[in-house]
């Protein structure tokens, strides 16, 4: 158990809908990262928040947005969903801001999204 | 641009046999390298990491990896595979600017009894 929690575990929705994925980082971690894992794209970095501020951005679609709240939990909002958005969405956390360098990112169990 | 290549999509080994999973990276500066394992229905668990220093890195579950700068490789090894090692293994490289991890496509490991 990494200490990172994600809800829900599974989500089934229809095209055009909007969903919110939630992540709680490990206790004491200030950074939250979102990744998308799909069969065709593999594991792709979406976005990082550090202590409430956006820190780094990856291949995140304009239909997707995220935020980190004062209690450090984060939400990933996916809107106008398309079939191709079906994927496993991971959240990870790290203590500081440089989780891609000298820090370790700890991953949650993921939320599996199915868009029908 | 940074990239990570795992040449083997799927590997099958017999239980008790040795294992080597290949990882090649492309990165202009000092790489920060990681191996993660993903069991079915689970998240990613860190096996080991290399930041600097000794190029042979020991990890959990009996895994080790060797950083070879001249070959741009960070191969994962285990001397004797157990059936519980069947999973998907991801190599990743981190940057010294920003928190992004770049992952390879993964290698799926099957273990024969």
C-alpha cells in the first residue's frame, strides 16, 4: 500500500459526460501527479500540482482540468468525454516539487474509466 | 526529447531462471532512472531507482539494475524468478526540471512453472 488513495476505483459513463476523479496523496506529500494509461499511448504524464499550484503540464487535453485543494487532495475533471478517453488514470504523490528527479513518486491504485 | 524504450513487449521465463529486462533511454543530461512493477489490477510499485553514485542499484524483491551510461541502458535483473514476479514492468526516466516521469511501453513478464 503506497498511502495514495484514489476514488472511485471504477467509473462507467457515456460519451459527452463529465466525471471527477479524486486523489489523496500520502501524508506529508505536497505534490500530486496525474497520469493516463491507455493501450495505445501507454503511461502518459498529464499534470503536476505542488502545494496548490500547477507545477508542470504534460499531454493534457483542454477538456481535462485538475486542481489541488488546501488539504492537498486533488481532483481531475474530464469533460465532453470521448470513447478514446477510456483508460486507467493514476495519481502519484511526492514530498517536494521535483518528483521526476531526485524524489520518488508513489502511485495510487488508479481509477479505471470506461466511456461507452 | 527524452524517451524510454523497452524493446521486449512480452517475456516468458521459467520459475527459478534468471531474468533481464532491457531499458534504453534517451536524455541529454544526467538521467534519473526508475523501475516500477504493476501487478494485475494494481497501481505501480517502485522497485528501484538510480540518481547518482554506484551504477549497480539494489531494489526490493531481489531485483537489481545496472546503469550503463555508454550504452544508455538501465537493465533490470533478478537471479531467480518466482511465480509471483509475473507482472508488467515499466522503466522510467525523470527530469531535473519538473516532476514529469517518462515511461517506456512496459514489458509483460510471464513465469512458467
